[in-house]
């Protein structure tokens, strides 16, 4: 069983999630935003053994603290190689959107390519990697689907949806590398998940697959 904590960080109010296995205390940081020190303080206060930093996509507001955490904890960085071009220009992009200079070294290296990984294990828990391009070419969602016992689940599935799916909305696709067609294909895939799946997005409030499914009607 996993536990989680959300930290809302940065000018763009990015949801950074600390997720850990309740039994072993091994954990991950999902979308580390821009405050490595603040994230590490939460990790230490909960006694979590960090084993990885995962980014749902390569936008700067989800990745600026990744290198700090990697160096502090000597853990791998997980992200799709399709979004490497976004990591390579994160400083200039951050400057454009935030209108300020940032001291962010452009040294993020992909240790684990999410294009080549089906799941991420930590302790006795795991997150399934669901490829959901559209917002960016390498966008992914991360699913924790508890094992059912006699066809009954005591714990709801959890989806970390990055910037693919929000409460009452979806990720923007007006960047030149975005694709409206692909994001709707990704949303179709997500709407096949159990309706009681809790959805934790990259920004904003939580929602559920059942709630969002009412917004999306796909023809077979």
C-alpha cells in the first residue's frame, strides 16, 4: 500500500508528489518542481528512503529540482527520452515564462528512460507507466492499481496524470510539439481505467476517472 504527500511549488503552482511504500518506506518524488530543499525536508521528516525521481514530462516547472534531488540522494532520474529536448532548454523556457533569470544548471541526465520501462518498483509497491503523448511527446501517467482480493478492492487505484488530465480539463497542446489528436488518444486510454481511480494532476485539485469520464465521449 502506498502513501503520498503533495507539495504545491513554484510560481506555476506545480503539484509535486512524494509517494512511498508504507511497509518499507522506500519512495519516489514525482514532478519535483523547483524546490529541492523543501522537498528534501519533507522526505527527511517522514523517514522516507528515496529511490528515484520521476517526471511525467519535461517541462521546466516539473523538473527544475530533479538534479538537486539526484545529487542529494544519489538516485536515478526517470523521464521519457522523447522529452529530452525540453530538459535541454529548461533554463531559457523558465526565463521566458517566469520573466526572471534562474540559476539552474542544464545538467539533467536521463538515467531511466520511461519509454523502455513498464513499471517502477519501490519497496513492495509499484507504479505502472502509461504512455500518454499529446501535451508533450514523452508525457506519461503513473498508475498504482492495488491487487484485488476476491474481486473487491479495499484501496482505490491512484493515477498521477501529470499535465495530461486535470479536473474539468486536459493538457494544452498549442505548443509546436503538442498534438491534440494524440492527447485525445491518450485520454481515451485513461478513460478505460476503473471509474473509482483517484486522479492527481500536475496542477490543481484531485479528481477521478468516473468524474472526468462524463466529459469525454469517444466513438468506437
